[in-house]
C-alpha cells in the first residue's frame, strides 16, 4: 500500500468513528500533517455562548493524532499526553485545526497543532505525545472501508 492509500484509509477510519456523526468534521492528510475543519453551531456552545473547550481539545488532538498516524502505516496510535491552550473564544463560522509532527523516534511521535477561526486567527494550540498501540490498523473499524 502506498502513502496516498494509507491517508485515504485514515480519513475513512476517522469518518467512521461514531463521535464524528455529531461533529461532522472534514479532514485531509499529508505526510506528517493533518487538517480538520468543523462548522460551528449553537449545539457546540457552553452557557456563555462560545464554543466549549472540549471542541478545541477534540480538534487539536485529532489533528495531531492523524498527523502522527500518517507516518505509521501498521499500528493504531494512542495519545499518551496532550497539553491544550485555549487562547481566544469563537462562536460562529468554522474552526480549522492543523497538526504537524515535529519529532519522532522508534517509540513515540511528538506533534504540535494549532486551531484557527474562520478569519485565520489562532484561537488555540496544543502539543501531544503519541505511541503505537498493539492494535493493527487493518483491524481497526473503518480503516479498510
């Protein structure tokens, strides 16, 4: 399997995750890089009318995870730690997260991600550490289609 097919399978796997029926994200993947876009609506707001921090975390973690898994073609990765910074509130439009692998070795991937509002302003950032699980991607629901 070539890299392009691997990226397409990861995108299908992501779309097949039940939680994404709620968020309806769109994703693209390149080597060591993943981008995710979510259209915002009131159902994602906290009581004060802005997007809940859990949405920021999900986007930052997902973009980082798939950036890392783009470089791992055999095993499903796991997030072992993830630090999130919410720097600006948003309530309308869309959010776009970009994850990029900044370091990798035999056992782990270090990834940074940034989330932007519709105008391209940074509204949050995060960094995480990812490791290989024992689960093969071929055994992960959605990866094969």
